[in-house]
C-alpha cells in the first residue's frame, strides 16, 4: 500500500506524539509499504527515510490564537496543493480541527483517522473559543472520514454514531529501544511524566504523595519547579533522557485524574515506557491492554480522592527491588505492547477498509 501520514507536527521535535508517529511509519515501511509523512505545520513531505521530498514555505502569522488559526488556514490550502496529483491508497491522520481547504483532501482520498482522546471534553478544559468552534465544525471533518482507529474501547463508543468501521488499537511502544535494568536503590524512587496544563494527568496528587511519603523520592519529568528533599524536577526531556531517568527509578506513576477529562480508559505512552523498562506502575483508569490487574501494577480508583496511601505503601514494599516483578513487567510489554504487534494489526485494518470502500 501507498500510505501518507498527515500530521500537524514538526517531526524534527522530540515530543511523545512525534515519537509514536515515527515508530508507526517505520514499522509500516519495514512491512514493505510505501510510506510518506506530510507535515501540515512545516509544509514538508518526507519519505520513509525522513528525507525531504517537497517543502513549501509555511505561513507565520503572529497574532496569538488568531494567528494560529490563520497559519492552519493558509497551510491547509498549500497542503492540498502539495498532495493533489499524488495517489495514496490510505491517508492516515490524527483528529484535526476543521479548517477550510482541508475537506478537499478528505473527499478525494480514503481517510483513516486515529482517535486519541475525547476532543469535545479536552477542548472544553482548555479554551472556550476552541471548544465552541470544534463543537460546531467537527462533523464536517468526521463525516468525510472512511474509518476510525481508537486507542480505547471507551472512545470507540463515542464515534460509532458516524456509521464507519472503528477498530480499537491501544498505544504501543518499540520495546527494542528500552532495557530492563535491575536497581538497588536504598530508597524507593517514583517517576512521573506529565505535561503542564493537562490537569487529568494528576500532577497535584504527586505533590500530595511526596508530602506524605517522606521516605520515598519522586522524579518529575515534564514540569519545572523548586526541588525539595524528596522531589526533583527535570523539566522537559527528550525520549532518551526520559528513559535514563525511568531506568534509575523503581515505580512509575501513570495518569491519576482521567475523570477530569470525562474519561475512564486509556493507554498512555508513559506507562508503556515504564513497563518496557521493567518498572512496575501505579495508575487510576482502565488500561485497554491490561484487562486484569497484574502483579506489576497497582490500580487506584478513577476519582478525586483516589490516593490510597496504605495501598501504595503495601505495593511499594512488595515490588521494591524485586527482579521478578521487573522481569514480568518487561515480558508483558514485549508480548503485548510492542509496535510490531500493534502496527501489523493497523495495517490489516487498512486493507480491510480498502477492500470495503
């Protein structure tokens, strides 16, 4: 198949989303498909080796949110010109706010859209203007999509009304890029990865835990702040830097406040990183790939007052410096969460969509 991945990111950056995109396209190429990445943000088309095939000059309006919209507007016009004349079997994309000219791409091609979150709830948390705009225009985009791939069963239910095929494929990870390293720390070290201004990650609850558990240390990736005796802020780290911090830790902490985003199920990349490194984890939601609680996981309630100190302490005492638990976590990641497994399933779904279109 000839596949184009249409993204609204600069793929030269080191974000978790870009990491996932590059890993997905790498696997598609290794399975023998002709793969391209088209960046709406930089107006650049890349081949599977990430060599630039075509690059246009992107617009650069500076008027804050209005400028962002104008950039999307003009860039969508040029992306449409960039893609016109090229034939793709599948154009794959993540959810995208409606912008004029973009629908031309949707109508002329077979589109499979990846759903990673509840866009309505997420925009409502961040911006009233964007929330209202998305609410009134989202159907223009969604009704022109041929099929959806949802990262959870919960999200799947929110898109079945469009009467399109919906496949559930949770987030995966390239386990070959991570090693399971045995630690012999004197004190338990927690690691937490989060993004500022996303309250459902539960950063406030990490501060509560650090205040209560004075004998435990906490490494925070993604936030800047004032270090304390048992709390260390690393700020933004790229994937390799974050992995180094994870491997020196004993327990990973996943999302703790998903209810704030009106969701109950997820498959965050950070928890995949923890398990690929053999790190047991604490989380507070239904994980799409973990149907029952495993020995390497502590599942808390998805609610406001879910930080159960007694349960957490008991879990720490059981898994701290346990080579057996770390090996179980690593083996589970290799067997069920690896990109090779996930992307093979995704490609099979592409073929099914093409055969039925």
